[in-house]
């Protein structure tokens, strides 16, 4: 078994400050100023006067002046008219973070023009060239993804014991390192605060453990940057189950919320979530169906799905196709 000195009790990640009215006002002002500057610079790059932009976007010059000075809280529909006139994708004006370089903008525009199959291939080339992790180390880091009720905790702990590796649940790591329960984290810091902690705790696990079996939260795959890191650094396995099995297993775990409301509506929402996330889950290295199997059968299949020197190469080849 891989020994590790209880890294979960080491320095906790910095928790974001709970949002307050004052901070929200300051942040809104700064963001509007940033948006205004981006519109002004985009217009200048194109050699467009404010009058021409007003004509092409059907937005008054007076309002454009307010927007560019950081005093106009523009509606989505008006912003759509402006980006069309500037021939820009809307995210180029709205994104947080540092300004994009011209090279990055050109690269993104080039990739956007590729058909979906080629985009996937281009991504794999970029990962291999610039973000590829050590394949030997990656074989020792097994991450299990899937919706709640798929069997991640039950089967993951059994496989970890079989392989002599630590078993970790990312949600529990978040709670232990923050000192707060998940519901409190969401109440205090919202979705964005939780996602930041999730990414920091995943980084902590990767830095602290040379080998592990990790059960992730069901929605981690929806956070693009975090999921990309997981895929690059870990051998990922999707535990798949039918919507009916997901529902029954959650209820068996003691969560009766699906029964407290309209069962049909709850099932419909569950199917919708699975449908939206399925393309993301399918990016995992391996898929294991846990429905219509005993726990022992699913466990044995999961053991066979874990990477070895021989099957890792074929899995990575499959992902690159």
C-alpha cells in the first residue's frame, strides 16, 4: 500500500469571501469598465468611429458613449447587436480574466471553423504536445466519474483495497480541507466558490498522492478546466447506470427527496441531466455499465478496466481517435 502522511490535514485552501453588497457593487463597476474598454478597443482596431458603430448596430451614439465609459449596464440583446456589428464572438467581450492576445484569438477562430471530429483530434494533439503527463504516473491515478448512484464510492473503495491504493472522495476532501459541509459551502460561496475549491482540492490530491482511486462529484465533468486536468492526469472510468437505477440507489442511500416531490418530474430532470452530461462522461478512458449486474460482477469488471502497462496504450489510442 502507498503510504502518505495525512495530507488532508495540511494547510487548507483559501476560502473565497462570502459575497457582500459592497463588494458586489465594486466588482460590477470594475466589470462594466472592463466591458466598455473592450468595446472601445475593438472599435478602434477596426477603425470604426462611434457613429459608424451606432449605425451598424442600431444602438445610439449616446448609449455607446455611456457603455465605453463604463457607465452603461447593457442588455443582452443590445450587446448582441454590437458584437454583430463588430464581427466578434460575444465571449470575447464578456469573459473574465486577462485580455486575449491576437495569436490566441486567431487560434480560437481557426478551431471554431473545424468540423467537430477534427476539433476533437486537434485537442488531443495539443494535449499530447503541451499537457501530456507521465503515462506511468497516470496509470497509478484512477479517477471514477459518473452521476450520483452509479456506484463510485462503493465500487471505488473495493477496487482501491484490491489494488492497495488509498481511496478518496473528492467531495470529502473539499469538506475536510475547508472545514465546512458542502451545503454550507454552497450557501456561503455559491456555485463559483465551490468550483474553485473543487479545482484546488483536485490539485492538492494530485500533488499529495502518487497513487489513488478517486471518486469525483457527479457534476465535475461540467467544469471544463477541472475536467481537462482530471483527464490529463488520471486514468478515468465512467460508471454508467440507467436513470431508474440512479434514482433507486439514491433513495437507498437515505435521500428521500425524489419521493417528496413529483416522482415523474424528478425522473424527467434526472434523464435530462444524464442526456446533457453523457458526451462529457464518454470522454473517459473506459466505460463500465453497472446496471443489471451484481456488485461482485461490477467490481470484477472495474478491476479489469483499471490500467496496466498493456491496456493503457490502447486506451490512450482510443481517446486520440
